[in-house]
């Protein structure tokens, strides 16, 4: 399988316990928990802007700290992509709740750390599985609050399980697979494509209207990603 590099002969089911890391698991937990609670106070556009801004700042700052200096072409791509991202979300922005903004900032920083640690992953599936397993004991600390306030239907439980085990688990494994092949700046800026794909998904799957704003923002974001990627190959 593409995402699964061969295991050594001594590998046993115990490798799932040994795979991943506690620091990555903690970052994964902080990302998911802070993200979930932050959206109790924020609208979608404002939350997305804070989240992705903090992810970019975290990963690019790490690159600078490690001595990786983006060139002029990379900086141009970063500015172009982030400008397009803000332009795409601008109509829905409003002054955010302080609690929600802080929680979403924590979530963005945590995801940035989780992504940075993924650049050293040697087995995407086992590392992702190990991180999920290690984050479970930490998650148990929040269960009492969920039992007090949660209200969900059987369909809701099924969708939540599918979201966590299938879409999120597979998506994170794919992300960990490609990260070792990307510079931190490329990995950071490429995540700005998520709102673009989500928006076009709404156009094709939900019959939402395509707008000039969406087209312009998409060109800016994807063009910026192309510049950053091209700069990497040029270097």
C-alpha cells in the first residue's frame, strides 16, 4: 500500500503501541479539542482565518529558526496565497470572541507542531495510528463534560465515528506520508488550499453559486502555492 512502508521482521501488533509519540499525540489532542470548543464562540470564516494564520506562523517560524530562509519567490507566494485566503473569507469576518480566538490560536499552533513533527515520520499509517491511540487517554479527561452537556442522535454518533476513524484518520495518514517530502514552508502554505477545495465542493456537490470572489481568491491561493513549490524545486 502506498502509505505503508514495509515493517521489519520483528514487528508485531505491539508496534502500534510503540509508534507515534506522546508529544505528537498531545499536539493532536490540543488541536482537536481547542478547535471543537473554539467553534462554540466563532463563526466559520473567522475561525478558519485564525486557525490557518497560526498554522502558517508556527511552521514558517520553525523554518526560520532552523535556518531555512525563504527566497523572494517563496515570500511572494506566501503573501499571495495568504492574501487570497483573507480575500476569500473577508465577507464573513467579524470581531471574534476573545475566548474563541485564544482557543483557535492554540489549535492552530498545535496543528503546526503536529505537522512539523510529521516531517520525520517513517511510516505514515503506524505513526498516525500510534498518535491517535496515545491521545485517547488524554481525551478521557474531557468525557465527563461531554456526558453532562452532549446531545446527539444515533445518526450523529455514526457520523462522528466515521469522521474520526475514516475521514480524519485517513486524511492525517496521507498528510504524514507527504510531509517528509516537503519543506516546512511548502507544507505550511499548501494548507491554504483547503478552503478553496471546500468552496468548490459546495459548488459541485451542493449547487452553491460560484462567484468572482471565489475565482480570484482561488487563483491567488493556488498561484501562491505554485510559486512556493516552484521556488523549492529551483533551489
